């Protein structure tokens, strides 16, 4: 019988990330009966150039919300590992959920095409298929903040899965959208761009890949140690601080959210949520629950991921960024890594809020394309290898 509670019951490591990466023994093999599901926006770089970065982030967030709502409806207490990628997302899930999740995501893809004209690719591959081809996929659960635990993956399994899925994608032009399958409950994206706490700081989106998989853990330990030395510990370089969060009262912002979260545009929804956003300022600043929610946002923001590659967003001053880039360039020259980096002026955030007291998650990217822009640089370097 399939172990659908494998990740739910995986022990949360109390080690810091550098210590966790010290030994492969701290990681376990993902069950062969599980599957990797990838969603990603086709030609996302072009879409960013056309000014659609907000729609791209909302689409990726909506894919995560669709999957989590589906699993919550099926088995409330089941956790799965997932990763937000700015222009897409990756999930690892048991066979039990596979067909339903793919159905939900393909239907969501039709919804996205109808409302934004973006093509959301959806694909999956079994862990068994990856393992048979000697692609490694090991996982641990890491306590990133006091309230947020995240999956840490080593091996090249997810990267290879994404390559295979993208290469074999064929758009289904015959499927019919079913409105009853769309479930984006909890989608909220009401925040203004988030500026760093200090005027001279910038926001950095970094994607970094170790060239030699066998040396992956050692490389990532070294890089994270260097980041701590230059920029300070994770908490100090975290771009989401409660005192910098400001609600966006723009009707256009709610309109964009509505195009993703609803089957049809709804004027009543627009006005209702605009009024709720206006009154939200008083809730956040004056009520105890509002202040608590605001404080938790930084704790529950996804600003670091390790899915076989380092994906992270953080703040820093330019002279420290220059030091770090010089260090990365040397690692690249030594054929240890390749990396893509995007430096911008602010972070952007999209949210999944079921309950402001406990159940909320926040997905963070940089302005001007963020991760997508960094991925373009990484891809260009990879093609030259």
C-alpha cells in the first residue's frame, strides 16, 4: 500500500541548513511510487518583457493554491513538498493524488489561457522513471523559520524531470474548461511592492546550480556559509519585514487577481474586495489579530528554496553584492557552479490565505521579472557549457 503520509511524517530537522547539508544520511529517498509534477509558463521571459510579470506570479501562485486546495479537500492532514519558481511550480506527490491534480492543473491552464493568454505547461513523471535513469532525488524537511518548514532536495532529479516535461509538452487544444474544477480559495495579492528597510539596499534574486552533482552538498554549504558571512544570517537578509508591508488599494490590482481567481469577471467581487482592502489597513494596524497576522507574514514567506538548486531572494547593499558576485564568478571560473542573478529595487508578494491566524503562505519574487530574469541568465550560461 502506498505511503501517502511519507512527507507529512518526515521528521522536521532541528539542524541549521549548513549542518543539514553536511551528510547525505540526513536525507531520505522519495518513494518510487510518488511523482514529480511541473507547471511552467511557456515563453515567460518574453511575457516579462511585455510587462506581464504580475500575471506570471499570480499564475504560478494559483497553480500552487489549486494543488493544495485539491489535496486539502481529499486528505486534510496530508503535506506534500512543493516549490514556487516565479513563473511556475514543482510538486512531489503520491500516486493517489496524481490524476486528480493533473486534471485540476490542466483545467486551470485552460482558465489561464482564456483570461491572460499565457500558456501554462503541465506535466508529470514518476520518481521510479527518474531513479531507473540514475537521477537522484533525496529530501529532508528543514525548519527555515519558527513557523515555516520547507523541503530541501538534493540530487538532479527535479531538474531532469523539468527538462523532460518541458521537452515533451504538447498543448491540448481539445479540452473544455470546467468551471466547477477551479478552486482558488484563499488567493490574495493585495500588497504593494516591498522596498528594502534601508534605502541603499537592493533586492537580489539568485539561482545557483552545482555542476558536479556528487559535490552538490559541499558546494551549497560553502555558498550559504559565504552568504551568512557577507550578508548576515537568513533572518537579517529576509526581504519581508512587517513594518515595510503596505496594502495596495488599486482597483487594477484586484482586477488582475480576479482574472486569475474567478471563472468570470465580477463587479460585485471587485467592489467588495476593494472595500475590504481599504478597511484592512485598520484591521492590520489596530486589532490584535491583525498585528499578529502582519508579524507572521515574514515567518511564512518563501524566500529560500533548495530543489537541487539554490533559489533565493534577499536584500543587500551594493558593495556587499559586488563582493558576493566576485566570489561566485571565481566558483564559476573553477567550473564548480553556474548561476543567474537579478538585482532590482523591490520584492513582490502573492499570498494564499485560508486563515489569518494559522493557515497562510506567501510567495516572494523580485520586480522586473525576478526569478524569470535570473533564469534567463542561467539558461544562457548552461547552453554555453
